[in-house]
């Protein structure tokens, strides 16, 4: 796992671990985000907002999610598939 991936994974887990699971869609995740859809996830190499994640990774997500770990796994896989990390 790259440093960028591990940093993003940690930030995503922090952001989504308190979501009201199971989540049925992307909008169900917004209340868990510290700054709503404008929440930014940053590493030295990558900066991505929650809105960008929603727009670019929708086809990589398989709702509903029962827990943060499976959601974050799909987010990371989507970022890789889209060449963002």
C-alpha cells in the first residue's frame, strides 16, 4: 500500500466511521462528513473533495454498505481505477 493510499484510507475511515450504517446511497454519507460535501481529503500528492468522489466514483460503488471498511475499500479501488492514486 502506498503512503498516499494509506493516508487517504485513514482519512476516509475517520470521516465515514460514524455514518449511520447501513447507508443506501451517497447522500446518506453527507451528514457524517465534517464539512459536508465540501470536505477535503488531502495528502502530499492528492487533494480530493467529497463532491469529486461522488461525481467520479459513483460507478465504482455498490450500495448499500453495511460498514465503513467496505465503503472505504471501494473508494480506494475506484480512485485506483480512475488513475487518481
